């Protein structure tokens, strides 16, 4: 009886080991670790603000133009941004438009008369190309620029005696760094250079008027919200 019991135990043990061996090759392998990446494709909107200062100004009269370097026209600005990105591998292509209200100005007083030059608003419509490295996007951009500029004069005891605004067109180029710090949210820092063409002022006082144009540097920081497809992709 004892020998029969031991033989039964041995048979059960051998059968169990064989079954385990048969099942081993079919054990499911652990799931691979999937690394997250950032998808920049889609629409976005944002807010931005910064500081601007003049690089040079141009004045023309009677067909003659004089250009002078100055950073005296300066001040802050704030506004908004809208754009769209297409991403192919690590390359990102986009279109972007922005606009800002500004207080970029300079005033000079002589003989009781104060002359003020002020950029009230400006903006751009640009193309953008960038290279994505993880959540960071390094980019360059360039295109059309515009500015709403006002020149005014005031005299002691008379108030404002002259004020004239003109819309200036031009071009802009620059670049920056954008970083996706949370799902759908990115922050950016950006530098731009813009050159605005001459427009004619003081036509009612000076025969032929006086042409005025200028170029500016701007630095800005901003935050964008991204719509559309998933911002966090998997590969």
C-alpha cells in the first residue's frame, strides 16, 4: 500500500512539471515601455507681451532721405497670437499672426513745444519653421509686418496743436523657443526685427510732406493653448 501511495505521488509530480513546461513558452511577455512625445500639429491661440525699442529712423523731404541710429523710441506692448502647425517627423511648419497694443514712444521738448513719436499698435503675419526636440521647439519665422504710428505736437498754453497717424507696412524676421510644459499648453520666448516703410506726415504744413519710417527690435514672452489632435503622442 505504501509503495502504491508513493508511486501515485511521483506520477502527479511528474505530470504537474510537464504541464508547467508546456505552458512556459506561451507566457505573455511584459508590455514594452512606451515613450511619450509631443505632437505640435493643429490650431493654437495665445497671449503675449514684451518690450520694443528702435534700431534706426528715417526722415525724407524733397526726395532726400536721412537715416539715424537711435534706441530712444521704446516701451512695452501686449496682445494675442493665433496660428496653425503641421508636423512631419521632427520638423514643424506653420502660419502665425499676432497683434499688440503698444506704448513704444519718445518725446522731445524744445522752445515750449513737445514732439511725440508713438507706436500705438503693431503686428505681423508670418511663416514659421521649427525643429522639435522632445517638448522643446526651436523655430525661425518671417513675413509681413505692420504698425500704427502717430506723431503729435503740443505747445505750452495751447495743448495739442498737431496729431497725425499712419499705417506703416514692412517686413519682419526672427525666431524663438517654445516649450510644451503641460498637455495642450506651451510657453515661448521670442525675438523679432521689423522694418516699416516710410509714410508721409505734415502734408498740410510742409509742401510734399515729411516721410517717416523706422525699424524696431522686440523681445516677448507668451503662452499658447493648442487645439485639435492629441498633444501627447505615443511611439
